[in-house]
C-alpha cells in the first residue's frame, strides 16, 4: 500500500501516530487497510514518514513510525497568491494546481467586483483540497490557506519583500533568467478585474503592476500564470 496520508499535527519525534477524521476513513474504509500494512504519512512540515498500521478503530487508526525521510527544504522564494476567488469547483481546481506549482500561501481577497462569498466553510473546503493535492503530487510542505481579507486591508504592510498586482497595463519586472530574490505576493482580481480605484490604491501602496499576457484570462488561469511566471524569475 503506497497511499500517502496527512496527519494534522506535527509528527516530529513521535513513534506512535493516530489518524482521525477523513484520513482515517480513507485508510480504513476506502483503501481497506489492515493491521501490518505500511503507508506513508506527512504532516505538512517538510518530512514524510513510513508507518505501519497497528490498530484499526471505528473512528481512528493507530500507526507506528518506522522510518523518517530527510527534511524537504522550503522555498527560498515563497510566493503568496492573493486572489478574488472564482465560484464553485473552479476554486478547488485553483488550489490543486497552485499546490502542484509550489505556491506557499493562498490569500482569498474580497474586492469591489468579487463574485464568490468566502466564509469559514469555503476556507475549510479549500484547506481540505490543499491536503488532497499534496497527497497526490508528493508535496511535503502544506500550502497555507489564509483567512479572507478585504482588499484595502491586504494593501497594508504584510512583511513580504515585494508585491505585484496582475493588470493588463503592467509589465514584467525582470527579463527571464534574472533573479527576483526573496518572498513575494501577487494579487489577482475577480472576473471583472480590479476597479480603477483599487488599482490606484495598490500602486500608491507600493504594488507594481504585472501583465500576464495580451489575452483576458479567467481568475484561476491568471493566478496560475502568475505562479508560473514567478518560477521563471530566478
């Protein structure tokens, strides 16, 4: 059995780990795991662990850690995507692909033209989608889903080294092959785009405008294009 399972607490130096909730259900009911089976666990903190099933309960599964991998180094240039989320299943698709591309954080934005409501239930679904995507792609650092933020609040100093706003009038900060050091955040607007007032507020707050090409992109496409461009600036 080679399936990966997520432990929602740091494993660190533990030798006995308990899976609960959806992960326990997946292992015991869907995958029909048995005592003695070996699986792979990860806790989103950079390592993965080989483990053996010791006990199958009605609601949880106990496992013994048998081996720990080397720590996977976090990105030296972590990217946050701040996105006015699209509606429906497009949100989950966005999260899945952002995880695969190595995005460090997803910041849902509330903007003047936002079309999707972002409440606690939505955030919980997105966090679950990030776990599932990490299981599938082999990522050991979990992408963080931040609480939603109003656009004006997001513009306040955030501690990132640099910030861009995706906009048709923008440009590229550097040519391909030149390195943009440090952490960054890239803002992506809703289907109707950022309003003129929001663009003005952003530039006055120090954001630079970033073009993602000559065509009009859907929200999720724009966010992933921004992530892909960021990977090229190194």
